[in-house]
C-alpha cells in the first residue's frame, strides 16, 4: 500500500510513480487518453496485465485502482493480499472496517474510508459488500469520492463524448448543447428539474439577468451529472459530478420568463401545470388555467399502491377555499377508501390518469410540476445544510 500512497499526486516520470509502475508490470498493456470537461483536462488510464490501473489528470496521478476480478486487460486480476495487508479477494466491507481503523463515509451508494493522504473505496458487485466474493476492485483516490465521479465512469460510452470541439480543439458551445439535447431526446440523458432547461440556456444567458446559468443532465448509464454553465463575464465550463455534489451546486433563482423569454416560451410557461401544495405521502395539488388537480395516492393491496388524479369540482374547490388543506386530506382519504381502481368507485371515471379527456397526457405534466418543486426543495435543504456547516466551523 505505501507504493500506492507515495505515487499519488506525482507525475508519471517521478521516482515513486516509476516504482509503482514496475510493481504493477513494468509497462502498461493498454493506455487510453481523452480530454474531459471544459476547461479540458487530459485524462490517461494506464492499464496493466496484472490488474492494476493508474489514472493521471494532466500528468498527475489522481487514482490507483486494483482490479481483483478479471478484466479485458487482466485475465486473472490482482491478489489483494499482496497489496493490502489483512484483506483478501473475498473481503467484505466488515473486513475492511476491521483492517482500516479510520473514519468511513457514504458516496453514491458506496462506503469509503478516509486515510491520511488519500481515500480508499472498495467497490463491490452488489452494494453493501456483505458476502465473500462480492469485492470487484479497490480504488485509491486523491479527491473525495463524495465530490468526484468514479475514474471508471470517464469511459462511459453514453456520456464520455458529450463535449463538441472545433477543428482547433476549442469548445463548441452550440454543438455541445445540440449533443445534450440529442441525448435527452434519445432517452439516454435526463434533464434535472430545477436547473435551467437546455431550451432556455442560451436565452437566459443572452439576457444577462443571471451571473451564471447552468443546465444539468444525468447519464442513465453511469449516473454522472453533466453540468454546463454559462457565465456573464467568463468562459463556459462543463464538468461531471456525482448526483449529491450536483445537487449542492449553487444555482441562481430563474427570473420570471416575461423578462427574458420569447413569445412562444412565455405562452408555454403560462400553459404549464404548476405546483401549489402537498401533504407528504398523501397528495399533491397542482393548478393549470385556473383548474385545480389533486394527485392522490391510494392503496390497492398490502403490496401495491397507485395514484388517482382528479380535477376538483365546484363543491370541492369551495370546500378547499373555506377549509384549506384539511379538506384535501379528507378528500384523499375518501378516494383511498373508495378504491378508485374499481369501477364502483365514484372516483374511477374521474381519474384522469386512467380516463384522460381529450387524450391529454396528464401524468407527464403532473410529474414535471412535482419534480420541479421537489428539486427546488432539495436545493434549499442542501443550501441550509451548507450554511449550518459553515456556521459550525466558524464557531
């Protein structure tokens, strides 16, 4: 293990890195290179027949990975015991915990250990690492796994080539936006609700109403979040982040669409459903063109539940205006008791998710309204936690 820790942060030609290369197999059997992000970083992955891998960013070692399971470059894989005293290839997370008496944290579904000069992340074929044989690889990284993506994700076939560059290597903003839009339309990328939509990115940036305008898309294959950010007085940036880190990124409030949108965009926003209120686990209330819609959860059996979406009638609207949220909670309970999946229920024919009027896809519009609210709520929570942590450090 000292060979690995001594090589981190150093250049390929430095003596500690050369010693590590010799220990892994003298020379790599495969080397991959690509530029990632904007500003671009030159990423190199040195793959050894022994099962070792060294990752360099701009010629500095940022990660060393011990592949214990066979890979195309290493048909046998490494023996963990030769590199990690007290750990073998059948080690569970409990074995790592017993061996490394240091703090551990969560990151993107995995647990990792905080060493003095690096982070150690055992990666298992199944989350948890409770059974012998689940251990696939062990990664030592310079950066905190909670803030950075797995080195292996740099080779994700879905999102590794999202950035478009011109012939001289310059960042092509229009081409990159088109590539992101194409990925969303193909279903391999998913836009993050709450960040600026790709359709609005250039309009908002051109308005100069915001210091920084950011769109975020999540890769459906590796889970990384690609963040494209345009600044009022600086060149654009493009980076990949874990989901939790992306959600903690500071985002400015989006000005009213009337201040920056064209006529079509303004009309689209006015026509969209918007979140009004909700009761956790019971109902969401949304509004569109003055109509109120209640999305209510109901139980089908002990193993299944579903949603019933109704447009409030005049009596229900009146009761809501007079009695407030409690009236909606009682209405949701009546819906649940009636079993709206059955035709005998008075809410069966009213359920717009089963019987949409005019063929309208209400489910997508409701999900969009709810998702936008949920994303913003998480942003506020993350900001509050950051402020609380900063206050605690200051004190």
